[in-house]
C-alpha cells in the first residue's frame, strides 16, 4: 500500500482550494490510510503571525514527508496555491522529489495556471519531469503544456460535490509513474 501524503490547506477557512483538498482527502480515506499535513492555520490573514503559523505548518509537512522517506512507494498530493503560498508548494515539491516521492500537483482555474508566473515555473522545475500536474479542463491543460512543455499533465475536472475528484483518488492510489494510470490526459 503506498504511503500517501496530502499536504494542503483544509477548512477552515473554506475557500475553493481547501474544500477541494478536503474532498480529495475524503476520497482517499475511503480507500486507505493517508498522512495529512494541514497547511491552514485555521483563519484568514496577512499578518506576521499568520505567515509564521503557515511556515510552522510547512515544516510539519516536511517532517511528514521525511517520516515516509524509507517507504517503498511514496506519493504526495499537493494543491498549487497562489500568491505567497506557491513558495510553500515549491519547497514541498522539491523536498518530495529529493526523497523519491511521486508528486501530484493539483492546479485550480484561478489564477490561470497557464499564465506566465515565476511561482508556477519554479513549481514545475521543483517537481521535476516525473511530477504530474492536474488541471481543471482540457483547454487549461493545453495552455499549461504549451507554457511548460516538459511538464506531465492531465485533466481532473472540478465538481463542487467532488464526484469527479475520484479521478485524483484513482491516480494517487493507482500504480506508480511509468505505469498506465486511471486518469484523463497524457501521463
């Protein structure tokens, strides 16, 4: 059974990314045990204490990744945050890559993941060539692939009820990279 880490913001606060992460986590927990690294301090903020709380939680997520370093099959699900949160994702994707994890980055539709962005470019580089980038639509996947041709991409359509997020759970609990995976797109 793979060692799966879900590292992302969970409610509260309840925004689109945190709700999607929660739905993916619920789908995974229906199948097997999952390591959870909640990056949300539990409140919205832009203060120094908020930034410090988030940083401490990212360190906790890094320790969860390190705890699984000797497992045979390691996988990381990581929602791509916007703004300053993208730097946390870059750090965790890079660490996971160094530790030999299969990395799955789930991008939302806003902000546009296909637009020119230093954070997204670094996330693609930190995740490496084996990292799988999941995008919400075929059109965004095509634009993302054009901007980042070395990135492996697929489509994980959004569904507010989480029905289509079964695709993500299938991918994470399915076979390792190199094997055919039960997901839409070209992996």
